[in-house]
């Protein structure tokens, strides 16, 4: 039997039993669509998190006081005891490392920001000029903090886009003065809109020189130091240098933690990838269900088409040809179902993409390949028994009854 | 040429044995036209099924066109059926979802004959059996007589040497039945061996050789 004829024959069967065909296509389609859509959601969540970390800056190492043995845990989770503070001098000493490109010490607090009679409480960030490059942020207007000795900053500040609009409305903020507590700062720049980045909205902050923040919050201690390594390859060296320099400065005690963005990212990446696989796998169960449906329908078909199978044998079909006809039918159903499912899954993905435009929903390549493949394999496997039964049918018995 | 020697066929129902055929010896020359008659349950269909290689005898030897086909494997039997034997059934057994033309084509499709050649033979068959106008119709749009003509055209599509018909007129009125017999007889005139099982003495009498089965044994073998 020619392959084209085999296809045509199976096609005629599918066309001859339309309700049945539509039902299986539906079941297969739902299974494939579920796998595609669900894994697209998982993958979207993963990419979202990865991008969030990426927006922190590249080749980043975050140094924070206190020791934690949990490499790769979230910064906020690290609640080690703090035997010694990180000082500005500690931070500046890190520049000695040949693997470190730039550093930005950080102090964070909340302050009442005042312009005329308007008051707004915002997070206040004390840092140095290099912060903007370490974090890879952009300016909407003006300049970032000026370069200079971090111990003696000028009374200037940079404000987030939202702070600017809330305090000044449509008025020009650049060059104006604002008060934080009892200190006055001249606004030299407005940050470009960036939005949420790891729970920290840079549109709502005010950035002041490090020394000013120290005075405002009455502390010498740094919240953390952000370090940018010269390249991705040099991140481990930079990390080792940081630990060594600070150990020496802290009388031999390892009392700081250096977290590389990669380590944190890798953990998230692993967790979310596993999660996507797991939910994809659960969705794949629906494919197995579709497979069982195929088997049922095929078994019914063997009974329903007894006479036809008997006739085919009488006019010279071999057992192999009968089996081939059944398998072709099963594969065609699976392919059709998979195609429908991929289209529906893709549409579903686009629909949730519309609902949550921030999250990059994309079905991972393995799901797009595995889902149709699973559909085909299950439907072929579940056709083995019915096809065998059909091939073994006794033609005399099949033809003798009306 | 067909030679049956000592053919036995025993069916087991529970622990009872039903002897459908007992020691049947039969020699049929190429081009013979024979009818097989006998009471219900005498083994007519069983004999026809064994002749058509759809069923295997429990004992005895079957020679078809000089070859012993008794011990052939299933796939080889299928090949012989495809190449050398055509079946016509009481209930036509057309595939309901296929058109008349597609039904006629089916044995050629199974044999892997290329579409151009199929087309050529199909056109010829449609013409010979007066089915040109019905080629695109499905069985449920055809009359009984037309269905049987389609079935005969299908049986003839591979150019078999042996045509086996089990009560081909059993489901047709007298007039249509005689028409169908005329079609089968044309096959015989063109050199085919035709064996017809029937209950109708009038139809049985049309054959040159009449075989009578009783209780699985050949009780009469008369040539006109
Ligand atoms: N598959 C089977 N299992 C058991 N017994 C069978 C089977 N097929 C046929 N028989 C028996 O074998 C005998 C011959 O049957 P067969 O069908 O050949 O008769 P027949 O001459 O064609 O009868 P009819 O004229 O009614 O068609 C009968 O007694 C029948 O009951
Ligand atoms: Mg019978």
C-alpha cells in the first residue's frame, strides 16, 4: 500500500466519523494547549525574575555587614549578627582590588522631603557619583551627584521622577531647593522613569551624597556596598578580594557577606525552572487522559468497523496494513490535536500577555516540542492494543454477521 | 485449477464438535461455473471460505493453480487473496463512507498500484458494470442491485482467476438478482472460475456444474 493512499484512507476515516474526530482533537488540543500555556506562565515568571535581577546592574556584587553561610540566599533574608559596621573607609579600600571597576557605598533611610508647604515621606538614598553607573540608571534631566570626596559632599540631591511630579507638579524641579529634615539640598538632576526593580521603586527616591545621609540619619555605618567587577569572569576574583581586604581591615574576622548577583539569580533560575517543569508535567497528565480516550475510541472503532476490517482482509489486506491504517489514523489525530493545541496555547499565552504586559510570557522550546511529541507518543502507544485486535480479527466471523 | 483433497473442518462449540465439512474432495478446472446448494447448515459457506483462503481446513490439502496453499502464512494468504481471488457477499460489504469508485479501487489501493493505472482500470470497470453515472455515489445512495454490481466490480479489479459469491442474490428481488447473475456469468464467459452458493434452485440451475452439499459431504455433483 502506498503511503499517500494510507494517508488518504485514514483521512477518509477521520472525515467519515466527524463527531468522534472532533472529540479526540478537542481532548488532544486541550492537553497540548494546557502544557504550552502553563509552561509559558512558568517561563514568563522565570524571565521576569531574571530580568529584575538584570536591571540591578551587571557584574554586580553586593557587600553587606554580617556573616551568612547561606550562599545565594536573598539579601533580605540574611539576618546574621552584625559585629562590626561597614565604614566608608572599608568601601574605599575595596578599590585596591584589580578586579573591581567601581563601587557605590549605600545608606538608606526614610525622610520627610519638603518643598514649600508640600511634604512627602520618601526613601532617601545616600551614595556616591558612581552609583548611577553601577546600577545602570539613566537621568531624565540634569546630572547625577557630582564626583568628589565621599566624606565631604555638597548639599545637592537627585530625585526620582514621581517625587519630582508630586512635589513640583508641572513646574521645573531642576535647580530648585528642597528640605530633608533640617537640611537643604539643591536639585541637580531628575532620574529617568524606571519603575519597580526588586521591590524598590527608583521613581520614588531622593538620592543625596553619602556624607549628607550620614548626617541626616546620624550614622557612620553603611547599609551595603555595591561593587561592580571589571567583567563577568572577574566576579569570583573580585569577591575573594573583597573578603580578603575586609578581613584584614576587620582584624582578621570574616564579618561581611558578599553576594554575587549570579548566585542569587542561579537559585531563582533553578527554582523557577523546576516549577515550570513541574506544572508542565502536571498539564501533560491531561495528554495521557487524551491518550486513554484515543484507545477507547479505537477499541470502539474495531467493533464498529468489524465488517470493514473483515472485508479489507478478504480483499487482501495484511495484518500489517490493518495496523498501519490504525496507527496512521492515531498519528493524524495526534498531529491535528497538537496543531490545534499549539495554536490555542499560543493564543492563551498572548491573552495573558495582554493582561500582564510586564511579564514576558513565552512557552519554552522544550514545551513546544515535548507537548506535541507526548501527544503523538501517547496516542500511538494507546493504539497498539486496538490495532493488534483489529489485525487479528477473524474475517469469516467479521463478515458472517449482518 | 483448484484441487481439494480430504478437506475437514470442525468447529468446537463448548465440548461439542460440529463437523462442517467431512472429507471433501473437489476438482475445479479453470473457467468452470459451478453452483453450490444444500440445506442450511450443510457447510456451503464454510467450503466457500476455505476456497477463498479466509478459513483454514483442519485436515486435507488445497492446491490452487498448481501451488499447495494449505500451509501458507497469513500474509501470504492475504497476497494470494489479493492477486487471485474475488469475493461477492450477500450483504455487499461496501465501505459506507467511500464512494462507489473508491470501493472498487480498494483492492488496487491495498496492492499498491499507482494512481494512473488505478484510474485506467477503474474507468474500464465502471464502464463494464454500467456504473459510470454512480461513480461518485456512496453505498447508501445506491440500490441493492447497484451495490452488488459495485461489489462485483471490486472483486474483479485485480483480475482474479477465481470469483466466489456467497448468496449474491439473497438480498435482492428476483429481477435484480437475475441481473446480478448475468453480470457474474459475463465474468465466467471471460474465462474466470465462478462459484456461487445459493438457496434459489432457479439460480443454481443456471450453472453448468451443480454441487450439492449435505451435512458437510458432497452429496451430488452434476454437470449440465
Ligand atoms: N464459527 C463457527 N463456530 C461454530 N460453528 C460454526 C461456525 N461456522 C459454522 N459453523 C457450523 O458449521 C456448519 C456449517 O455452517 P455453514 O455456515 O457453512 O452453513 P451454510 O451451508 O452456509 O448454511 P446457510 O445456508 O444457513 O448459510 C453449521 O452447522 C454451523 O452451525
Ligand atoms: Mg452460508
